[in-house]
């Protein structure tokens, strides 16, 4: 059996498994409920941008520049929740991607299982919180998300964190600002397993979080730390990560992000530096401004540049393929304007 066929079978099996979990939740909740009622909230977010892109030394058959439409992670989903008499809230979430560039239900990066972005069962209460299924991983949420704050397609690329995978996660309640999280994870791409461990402490607008991704012996382990500070309209975040492969040298990446809210505008900026011979190598910078037109509509304009090719892709929406050869000196640039409609 080919690797592609094997991965497809794994993804089909997991999608079916998610359906079984959700069906079991729907069947079991009415028996367990002693108070309140089911709350179901459908939602959606259409996000798209027009970008002017250029890069030195484009791959054979590709122009060095183009003007095109690109999706910025549109999605549709449903949240459901029940309040139990003992104070515990049970819930479920299903979310699917939608690529506005070609009107298909798929993630525009092609890193992800295309069938579903999020599909999980949740529970929370005074005892903490837990979820099982597919969702955003603890390491990403605490280490990478603090600098993943832009509105465009190029947000969040300069990190070693895995984003959404299958997992079973538990987070403790807050102990004077300290929360601990442990998670078992299984990768979309081939079934490899590992664990996430996170400690996060928050007080007076300041948060420090440390995360560790401990994978199987032949895979890369990763750990990182994020520091954030919020003071009214000002937000600042610093993130540093180290990847520790089973063989070869350790690799590091660091980001500095800041934003400032003024009236209906948010001004944003970030710089990042990653080691060569690993993901997101070299220097990159990202600047932008958001304008909140209404509660449902946001407009944004951004500029992204990368020293080495890793995030700027070809115009083709059918696959992940960098415009210049991956990790080559590209001097890639993207100017874009976009809009986001939430409902």
C-alpha cells in the first residue's frame, strides 16, 4: 500500500471515529442532563485577501511575481453545550475549512487533514477542562498563538509548533494564576504519537508559558517559551523555540510581536529569525493594520517579507508549493488587502 493510500485510510478512519464520538455524545447527554438545555450555535468566518507577491529566483515554470486572490483560513462550524446541575459544562464542536480561492472545503496550506479543522467533545468545570478529538494543541495555544495575531494567510508561519491534531487534553483549574496542561496526541499525517506538557502563569497582564512536545523516538521533540504583556491598548509578545531532532543539530527560532489598538484600528508588527536547515529559516518580518468596520466585518492590509522561501507560495491553490525553492534566498514579498466577515 502506498503512503498516500495509507494516510487516506487513516484520515477516513479518524473522521468516522469523530462521527461516532459526536453521535455518542448526542445520545448520552439527554440521560445525563438534570438542568438547563442544549445550546447550539452555528458560526462561520469568510476570510479572503488580494495579494501582490514577488520572489527572486522563482521555481521553473513560475513567474517571479503575480497578483491573485488567496483564502485566509475561512471556516464554518457548530458549537453545542449543556450545563449540568453539578456545574460541569459538556460540549461539542465541529468545524470545517472553506477555501475561497477555489470554493472547496479544504485548508489553503494543505498541511492539514482536509476533511475537518476541529471535531471534539469538551467538558469544563471547577475541576478544570478536558477535550478529546481533533483541535488546537496545548503547545501551540500557549507558545505559538501569542505571536499568531495577524489577519492574513501569512499569520503564524514562523513557528515549530504543530497546530491541529488528534488529542486527549486535560487542563487544571487556576492555582493563583498557574495552570498545567497534559495531552496525548496523534498526528494526522501518519499516526505517530507523542505528548504535550504546558505550564502557564498569568498575573497583572503578564503571562509566561512553557511548553514541551515529546514525540516518539524517531521524531523531533520541541520546547518553547512565550512571554506576553498587556496594558490597555498595548500588547507585546516574545516567543522562542528549540527543535531537538533525533539526529542532527538542534534548531532555534524566535519572534517579537507588538500591537496597539487605536479607536477602530489595530496596528501590528512582528520580526522573526529561524535557523537554517529547519522550518521557517532566516529573517522574516510582518506588518499590518486592521480596521473594525462593524461587529461582523473587519478590513486589513499587510506586508510580509521573508529572507528565505517558506511561506510565500505559488498562485496554484491545489497544493503547498513555495514560489522560490524552499529555504533558498528569495527576498520574497507580499503586499495584500483583505476582508473578514464573521457570522
